[in-house]
C-alpha cells in the first residue's frame, strides 16, 4: 500500500467547502484501520509462505557454505578436498535438522532421505553439487541443495514429511565442475551408472588418482564400491534440480524463475601445438615454426567458425543432415592457454556447445580439419585430445509442466499481481541433470541471477528469488508428493 501518498493527500489537500473536521477525522481513522489490516495480511502471507525457512535461513546457510573454502581470499572447493569434506558435514547437519536420514556413498555424494507411506513407491531425487570452480560464486550448486533441504524442512514443520506418497531424497553431489580431475559429473555420473571403473585411475595435476583420493578419505575406491553407488532405474521416479540461470535471460524478462526445456550438448578438446625454438633475430620469418602464431590463428578461426558457421559449412537440407537455424545456440570458448617451455609448445582448451548434437559434431569436425590444415601450412605439429563429450538433454515435458505450474503459483502468491507465463528456456551450461537423465526423467528450475554472472564472486541471486525458488519447490512437493497442501 502506498501509505505516504495517501497520507500526503489526506493531510495536505484542502477540504471541500462543506467538509467538516469530524468527517476528516473519521476518514483518517478508517485509513489507519485499513493500513493495519493490510499490514497484518502481509505478515500472515509471509508466515504462510514460510519466509523464515525458505528465505532467511536458506540465505544464511548459503552464506555459511560460502565461507568454507580451500583457498584464502576466494571460494574454492574441489572433489573431496578438506573444504568439500567440511561442507558435506555441515550439509548432513542441515539434512538431519530437516528430519532426513543421512549417509555418504562411496563417491562422496551426500544423501538425505525421507521415506513414504507407500514403501514400494519410486523415489523423487532432488539435487545439485557442493563443489565449486576456482574463485567461485556462492550460489552455483549450493542454492539447489539448500532450497531442497529447506522445502523438506517446511514439510517436517507442518507434520507432512512422514506422510509422503513417495520417498524424497536430496543429493549433494561431490563433483560436478570437474576442476580437480578435468572430468565433470563424477558424483552424479556414478549414481546414474555412467562412470566407468577406468575413471578411478584418472589423475590430477599432482599425480593423485581419484582412487587415491577416495582411499585417503576412508572410502574403498574399488571397482566394486563404484558399482554400489549406481541406482536402479526402476527405483527412481524422477530428478529435479534447482539452479541459478547463469545467464541474463530471466533478468531481462523481469522473472525470478524459469523452466528449462533442455541442456546443450558439449565437447571439450585440448589442442597441443608443437613448434621449434629459434633466435628471435636470426630465424627468417618464412622459415619459422612458430607454435604461438599457429595457436593464435587457430583460436581466431574457431571464433569465426562459431560466429558465422554458414560461411564455412555447407548445408544439405535436402539430405536431412542438419538445418541452418539450429546453430542459433552454438557457443565456442577457449578457456585456458599455456606456453611451456618458451613459445615452442602451446596448449589450449576448447569448449563447444550446441542444442543439436549433429550440428555440434559438424563444428568439431570442421574445426579439427582447420587445425591440421593450418598446422601443416605453418610447419608445426598439432594434436587434438577429446577430453569430454556429453549429448544434449531434453527435460521431461510432464515434469517441466508441473514445475511451471508450481513456479507460476509461487510468483502469483509472492507478488499478488497477475503474472504472465513463466519463461521456458534452454541451458547452455552443463548440470548434474545431464548425467541423471541417463537414470530417469529430469526437470530443472532456473533462478534469476544479477547480470547473468556466474563462476565469479560477483554471482548474485536476491534473497526474495532464493525464497521464490524454495517456495516453488515446496509447492511442487505439495502437489505431487505430499498431497494438495497449498492452493493454486
């Protein structure tokens, strides 16, 4: 209510000629009563929308996790590092506070579960990751874990947690970012049965393998223990993930929440360019085997290829190979570049993402062709190492529609205004839902973040948007797991 403007109108406008002082006093009294009633209504609404748990406590917990880091001066938690272990212990406390039975599996994933009245019902999984990138923001991963725990805590508070129609399990995945071992989705891939036993022998830059790190943290680290992490698809109903958008679309649309219809496929490459060292003043330009110049040309060519694929690739629509418009979501990035020793050897990483797997494959193939052609022309040696490939994922339409209804009801309840449609968008970033899609149907809820900034200390989601995310998840649970608790 615009209290100031009403009071200004009441106190500073001249009364009509026949108006009396008593009538003015009555009007003032009525106005004050109306304001008091509205304030009471707002307070009741806040209580009904569980701001204390879904906003205030959730935000405080996000801030607490952000203080747990392996580095001084910035946020960094990698697979089973001391900070990750400490964060896992805190998450276990919060899960138990929400009434969940907790355990840690053989890949370091943290689980919190509530059983159902129907002991044979399939389980709803809700999760995100507890690890971070280097110099991270505090919402990536943590938001999804804490929103899930908070929503279940509300059900516990209202006596509904042990009356669920199906089990609900929150999972804090041990590794999604892949910083330490350059292999994403270690935690969720193990649960989905997509992590081969050979991955245990993958080593970090210090030579320690995943198996070594597991054993150092009192896990078995064996092929057999990895198999025990895998879930039976028949036991799982679906998977939901709440995550910051990591892009600017929701903010541009003025919407706190959005529904993800799919996740782009991804290819990661490592290109190694090897040349020959020579004196800067004595080797003629035409005789140089300059790996730095070759790498520079390759990087610029990649940028041009991904900005203007139609200038390079031949479209054969009549053959049904791929469509020109499908390249609209194509993005390519060189994330790291290093030169050692000197300029004779240059390594750089390439990240290629697209909504269509065939089109992504066409880009990878064309870039590989350009690499070998340019390196041959420049008389340097080049190799391309495929580090990671994941196919595009399409979210389940029914699950997405249910999340959309929950998000719409949430925004309506919080704003008390008529709202438009909840935005539906694609995700260019990879998420644990990609790995989990091999196990069960998946759905994702995006949360607005300021400026679309992520993987940065400037990453930010407002307290009320955190609240909206938790409330939408609660509404989904009420409608599809615990019965109709909140009216739509």
